[in-house]
C-alpha cells in the first residue's frame, strides 16, 4: 500500500464511521516502533506503522486508523481527545475501535526476563534487566528474584 492509498483509506473510514471528512494528512512512518500509529495534533497528521499492515493485515490497520481518528475528530471539534478522557473512550466504543493495538509477532519473540517477588509471589515480565538492589515489588514492596 502506498501513501495515497492510505490517505484514501483514512478518508473513507472517516466518512463511513464518523460521518465527518478527514482533511488532515495520513502517512506511513517506519520509525514507529512500539505503537501502531499516532496522531500529531499540531500538524493534524496521522502516522501509521507499516509493520502492522505487513505482519497483521488490513483489519488491524483499519482498527488502528479508527483509533487515531478517535483522537482526530474530537481535537478538531475542540473536545478532549486524550486516552483518559470520557468522550474519547465513548467514541472508541461507538465506532468499535481498539483501545490498544496488538503486539507485533516480530516484537513478541524478543527476550523476556522474568522476576518474582519473594513475599507475594507476583511475577513480572520485562524486556530489560533491572537492578534488584534498587527495585522492589510494586504490590508489597518485597524483594525481587531473577527467574529467567
């Protein structure tokens, strides 16, 4: 899919689900790593991670576009558009957009490091190692133990 096809898809989804035109810019951004897309309010631009189209397909891409449009339309209307706002969450439900995108299969197989609390047995999964002398359990403040 090319940039102009993405632009057309975003405009079509905006009219279909929101009954409002999308007059901003939609583009792919290959530098996005931990997110499916983002909305830049100052530029009124939606950037989409192209890996989601190649790895998870068109349906996941449409979900990401709907999510970003849930940021765009309230912003244009002068309403709250952040994740924590009630209006944003209601709009997500109305258009059946996901609140978070799936983890990419290429990212999911990365090394996971496990820690377990000695006191309450809560397990924590991390991508990076942590200093066990500095960090404690978030629930009971107990000591953490490295598992794998």
